C-alpha cells in the first residue's frame, strides 16, 4: 500500500502470501468475528493484495453480503480477480487505487484490513481516510503484527536470528514492526473511539507442525535481497537452502518451542448519527 512495502509483488512473493494466509486466516477470522463483521454486511477490504482477506470476509458475510477490495498494485489485483472467479465469489470485487482518498460510493457496514497500517507513513491518516467510508455505527477493524513477541525457549539461535533479520529489514524500509501494539494510539489519533483489542500468536514445539518455522524461513528468504542490500545479513550467513532445516533441527535438539510474532487485532464503531 506504500513505499514501505519492501516485499514486492513477484510471483514467488504472491505465492508466499497465499501460504501465509492459509495459516493466519483463522486468527484474522476470530478478530473480525469478534469485531462484529457478519452475515449480510457490505465490507470494504483495505489493501486486498491477492484477495485472501477479501475471501475470508466474503465467507463471513455470506452471499447476501458484499466485499469491495482496494489495492494500489494492479498486478496483485489481477491475481485476486482470477482467484475470485475460480472460487465463485460473485459478491467480491476489486478496485485499484488508494481507498483513503478515492471515492467508493455508498457507505459500508464495515472497513477492515490486515497487515496494512504497518506500511503507512502515518497510520492514523490512513485510518481516518478509510473510516469515512463506514456508515454511522459501522465497524472499523484491523489486524496488525508486533515482532517483539517472537521468541524461543530454550533458545533456538537460527529461528531467533531470522526473526531479528526480518524485523530489522522491515524497520529499515520504513514500516512499523510493532504496529499491533500501536493500534490503540492510531485509532485515537484518527478520531475513532478507543478500540477493543485481541492478541494471538502461533506457537509450536519440536515434534508438532512446522508451519511457523516454514513461514518464518520463507519470509526471511523473500527478504534476503533487501537484507543483503542493507547489510543486515549475507547470503552465506543465512544459507537459504538449509535455513528451514536448521531451524527445525535446533528446536528438536532443544526439546523446546518457538512463538511467532504477536498477531493483534483492534476494532471500534464509528459514531452513530
């Protein structure tokens, strides 16, 4: 959604986003459900990318509802439109542009987004801009992350290093690696009521599913060119071909567990007229 989006939109990155969505969607669903997004609602999806959040919302609102997704990147929206057609989502549409500035027509019952505000130069300005598209008493709900929550016990050095590398390069790009915890302040600065909030995190142990390890390693590898450009890490230091295997081996040998970044949701309702 802005110049702070350091990951780009290559085919490999779009595939990584789809895999990330498969794992993270259950968390986002719980946040949006608790926020009050449900059947029959008309929802604006901010920063749709390849459409994963729009499809999740479409499932929440049902066929009697509607989802309109906005993104600035036409290439991502081409993928989103194709996926919507393949899945039979006749009530999901996508528009190219900045929803904080563009006219979008009739007001929405809810405005929502995932991993969007962290890439904005001023999250409160974006929030204020998109919240104007919500009807009086409508829902404004966002899901953001906080990399401070990522950790291991006992220490798994490669996993911990990968999390540091990711947070470092994302921060240097101008994005907010702790946007999740900043949501409360951003809502207030945008003139919205103090939001309700929810925190979840992925956690997995040595002999459990390795989804978290896989997502962390794939994200680090996607960011490697930018990490190298900024001098965060060299290709030899990361050794991308063995990164995931080394992470898993350390967790297994330590008999411990790793926790991913904090997944934080915040939501509020606009003032009723």
